[in-house]
């Protein structure tokens, strides 16, 4: 049992901590971040295949879709309202013309899906192997999700937003473990966050 937990800790370190640390400390240039993150994702995919982690374990459950739909819809609407209201309070005016940016048009859904596969679908059950306490699993999940956002610009704004978002997403996934719905919610909230300047902050 202890050896299994040690293996999980190694997996978490090599997939979720080491790649970000290499970028943050300049060991690997930040310009290579997509390559580094892709290598981490490939390593994660190898673990999934090697351990034959089931779709159900990763939250791909058809039976949870219908009962989770309304909670995720409410969650997304509340999250969208919070981002819009917070941008008004902080007076963030990015003036982004979203349809002129490839990031808006092509990356939101795949990036959100990959983050959710990694942080909720894969990491969540791994953390459950380490602790039976839900508050530990949710807290660790949110902290590791926040750590990913250290490589984003405007850390003083981004990290608190990522921590609160990570906690909210982890809590939602704990009670409504549906990978498709949480990925769609994440994509919508990402879109609204960038549209309102939480990734591209202008003085």
C-alpha cells in the first residue's frame, strides 16, 4: 500500500510539479512551455494506458450527465456573473476583439478539456489514493491547479483567481463527477475570463 502511494506521489511530481518548476526557474525557456506541457500530458497518457484507468474512473459517465446538467449550468452562470462583476470592480478594460484572436476561436475547448482530463479526470482519483479525506483531495487539487497558472502573466491577479476557480471546479467535480460537463463549464468560464481581462490585463 505504501509503495502504491509512493508511486502516485512520483506520478504527481513528474506530471504536475516538475514541468512547471522547470519553466518557472528558467531551466527550460518559457517559449518552450507548450512542448514541456505536451511531454507531461504524454507521460500522463502513458500512465493511464499502463494502469488501464477506466473512462468511468475519469468521470466519463453517461449516467451522471443528466443529473449533473442543471448544477453545471447554474455553476457556469454564477461563475460568469462573478467574472463580469469582478472585472467591473477592478476596472479591467482589455478591449479585446475576440473574433480576431485564434486563442478565442480554436483553443478554449481543447485547452479546457486537456486541463480537466489532467486535473480532475486523472489527478482527482490519484489524490483519492493518497487520502480518504475529501477536503485534502479538493485542497491539493486546487493548489496544483493554481501552480499551473504560475506560468501565466499577471500572477498577482491570476493566482488568486486560479485558486478560487480551482477550488470551485474541484468541489463541483467531487459532487458531480462528469468530465464532459466540467470541461464545457471550464471552457465557457475561460472565455469570459479572458474576454474580461483576467489573462490580458491592461493598465
